[in-house]
C-alpha cells in the first residue's frame, strides 16, 4: 500500500513538474516542493537527533521550582473620597491596572525584598554560584554580558572608574537576579488580579520570596497612602492657619469700614426723597419752558407772515392775552400787545432756566451723596460675604483635619492577597519534553526554510528544463553514474564487457547521435563545413570531400573537467563497434587525458607527425572491443608535452591525419579538452561533423555552461546533441523530471 501511494505521489509531482515547465512561478514552487521532499527525511532525522540531544542536555541544567502568589486590587469605587487619598485604589480601568502592574515590577520594591530577606548574601542571587541554563533569553543575556566584559576590558574598567563596595555590588547583583527570577502577569484580560511568580533552586525560598513581594506591595501601597495622608494633613493645617488670619483681617476691615459710614439710614432716606422731589420740580419746569418756547415761536412766525390778527387770537387762545382785549384791537394795538407778550415770555423763560439750573445742581448733589452711600454699602457687603465664605471653608477644613487625624487607624492598602505562595511539589525547570519538542520544531522549521532558500539560489543543472533552457539544445540522452565499476576502468579490465544497464544507455546515446546521417545525400551545415576544410588541404593531396569518405566525425565537448565526457565517448565508441561501425577514439584532451598510459608517443614523434601525419597510424592502439581503436595523441605529462600536442591539433597536419583516418573508419570520436580551459577545444568542435555537449548532472553550474555555449558560438558551432552524464538515477527521480525517472 505504501509503495502504491509513493508511486501515485511521484506521478502527481511529475505532473506538477510538467505543468510548471511553462510557468516560472509554478516551476519555482514545484522545485521547492521537490527540494523539501528530497530533504524531509534528513530534516526529520536531524530534528529527532536534536530533540534527543536537547532532552539529554536538560539533565545538566539546574533544577528550579516556581511558586506563585496572587494579589487582587480593590476595584470598588470610593464614594467617600474625602476619607481616602486617591494614591491607589483608582477606579478599574486599563490605565490604573497598568499603573499597578508597573508598581509591582518596580526596582525599589525588589530592592526592599532583597534587604528584608538578606538575599545579597545568598549565593544564588549574589552571583557567586554558577549553573547551566537552557533558557534562550538567559543564554543570550549571558552571551551579551560576556561580550560586554571582553570589549570593556574586564578588570581594567573596574580599576578605572568602579568605586562601589563589595556589599553594593552583591546587592545590585541580587536585585538584577531577582528581577530575572520573578514574573508578574495579569490574570485574564480584564481582571484586577495579579500573579507573582518566583523561580529559584529551592522550593521554600521561591514561596517565601513570592509572599514577601506580595506583602511588600501591600506595604508600599499603605506607605504611599500614609505619605499622601500626612501631606494632606500638613497642607490642611497650614491652610487653616491662613484662613484664620484671613478671618481676623476681614473682621478688622469690616469694623473699620463700618465706622466710616457717610450717612445714617434716616439721612439717606431724606436725601433720596429730596432728590426725587427735585427731579419732579425740574421735570415740571422743563415742560413749562418747552411749552412757552413753542408758543412764542408760533407767535413770532405769525407776525413775520403779517398775520397780526391771527397772532393776537393765538395769544388769547393760549392765555397770554385776555380775550376781551383781543376782540376789537387795531393793528397798532396788536403790535404793541404782541411786543408786550414777547417781552413777558422772555422774562418768564429766563426765570424757568434759572430755576432748572438750581434744581439740576441739587439733583447732582443728591446723586453724589447716594453714590457714596451705595459704594460704602457694597464694600461692606463684599467684606461680609468674604467673611461668610472664609468661615465656611475654615469649618470644612477643620472637620476634614479632624477626620484625617482619625483615618490612620483604619487606613486600607486598597489591595489584598487572595492566594499565598506554597512550596511547589514538582520542578518547573528544566521542561524536558517541551524543550525537546521545541528544538525539533525549530530544526524542522529552519531546515525547511534553509532547503527552500538553497533551492531558490542554487545554480546547478539537474532537470531537462534547466539543461535545455540554459544551452538552447534539446536533451538527447543521459548516461547514468556507475558508482561501483566505472565504465572506463571496466572496459579495459574486463575485456570490453560493459554492464547491461550501461550498454542500454550507450545504445540510446548512439541512437541520439545522428550516426545514420552519414549516408544522407544532403549534408548538414557541420558536414559542409568539414567538407570545405578537407577540400582545402595542401596541394598534391587527394581532394576528396568528407561525404566521399562516408565517415562521421564527432567532437565530445564539456565545459569543465570531470564531466564524464571520456567515459561517455568510450561507451559510445564501444556501442558503435558492436553495431559493426569501425570506430576510432582520438584522445585530444591535453589537460585531463585518460589515455596517457596507453600512449607510446614521444614529443619528438609528435613533432615528426607534423611533416608526415600518416606516421601516427603506427600509434593506433586496439581495444578489447573488436572494431574500436584508440589513438592517444597526448604523449606525456608536463607543460611541454601539452604545448606540443596543442600545436599539432591546431595544425593542417591534424586535418591530413583526419582525412587519412576517414578512409579507414566509419566513426571518429574526438575527446577534446574542456571548453573553458583550452582554446583548441572550440577549434576541434569546428572541424567536426557533430558536436556532442556533455554536462555532468547536478554538478555543472549555469554560468559555466553559458560560457561554454558562448565559446562554441564564437566559432559558429552549435551542439548537435546534449548529453547529461553521471546521472544518479535514484536521486534523479526526486527532482520531478520524468526524463530522469
């Protein structure tokens, strides 16, 4: 059932890989999934080992016990605020809860507990006792302190400016260690209950310190309230004295002001009545004056208009002239009468004006007298009101002072210990199972992250898509990795007998190498190029073309050494020989030749071949496989031998040699040096009919392959086939490529 499931999973992942080939994002996702699948067993194994190791390491850590006490803050709002100073016991709110939490965490409270329990002389808190801890925070803090000590110079810094006594240093160390050992948290999200937890090596000590912290917190609250109460009492006492002085001063001012009263009540009433009477007389006189002015103005207008008779009648009508006199009066008499009336009216108006002036002066005098009295009365009223307010405040402050003097007997802290700490039964540290599980999860998490990151940044060619997208050449065949018996050694030791699996892949390589095209009537571009090279041989030689020779020349190229090129070409040559093709392998690898041991050439002989290339036919070596010959051109080791071989490979003599050999063999395989290490490799690829590009699976990097392709393009050569070598078939299945499965 498991095998069926794994096969089904492989099919699904292969389908995902094929679908992702056209989409870069899906391809990256597919590669990441396959990378995780390849590494998951190692990650799990490493996580298991890490968890076991972490579990075993917990036995080397110090055993610690945790005890906790709970404190509840009074949440009821005080209605009698005058009895309780509002230092603590605030109405329940997030701000007040956070304030109380900061008070519980204050260093002063910790220092009080240290002094009460004499923890500065306790080796566990004074820093005189070492131990092993697995707490990540403690480990990071210890590392930080060590780095600070190293950078600060350790004892030099102490000698320069630290003048603290040993007692102060121990006390500070105890305070810091207790701050790290205790933990204070709010129980729930909205409750006013705080849990004080203390962790030490002794269960009884942990409970004692937790209870001491809770008790000290209540003591601090009470002390703060007592200090606030004392401050309020002191302020009330001072304020009462000030109010008493203010009352005495106000009473003296009132008495002094009362003596300076301008008028008595009877006098003020008389003045008020006289002012009213004068205002009435002034109003009547003013009305008479206005009426008389209107009458005289009317008479004057009638006289000016010549209406003397009408003027006399009007004067009689308003009472300025008798009616009996005005009935039969002449014009001259009318004029005389009107003049007399005018003069009489003017005298009367003068009298009225004089009377109004006198009355107005009297009214102003009465008003000034009233204003003085009103101003005096208002000042008196103000002083009396101030005395009343001051007396009220004085009595209230005196009563508050009396109540606060009695309040110290029943002053409450505003908080209560609802659960005292008890010695723990089981240790709280180290947490073996939790530590092991946490380490396992951390290793798995970081292992997966590292695997994905490594997959995203890796540049090795492993899949068909990566190989073909990098080179632009279709992948033609693969050659598996032979871990036990490498093909090269096996071929020469066991009389040319290859492993059946290797022979199978060799035939696939032969089928994909276009050997059969040698009989085609139409030449491809590489064939035409080689034909042109052969036709340009020196004068006096037979000018046969490559097509006339019926021989196909293959050039095996690779970007770097150790790409599996030599073994793959040997495998291809052996398969060609078994297929009744006369095959020759020419060793042209001047850098990493594998045929040095089979070479009988000397540098002098190779130089002689420059004048007579056919001389090298005497150095052709047979192989265990019938029909397969080898011509090792590398005559030895050393820079001189490599230089001589490279010069010969790039000379016209080598072309003549190939021409001669093309009449003797059906297939010629050129084992060229790495493209990125030798310049003659691109030249040898240029004079070949087919170029086989070999790349080592999961080893060759993208940049190296791109440089190799660029070297071939510079000489106008495009690889005819791409071969992946040294493929680990078991591992290749885990990369999601069906061509390697």
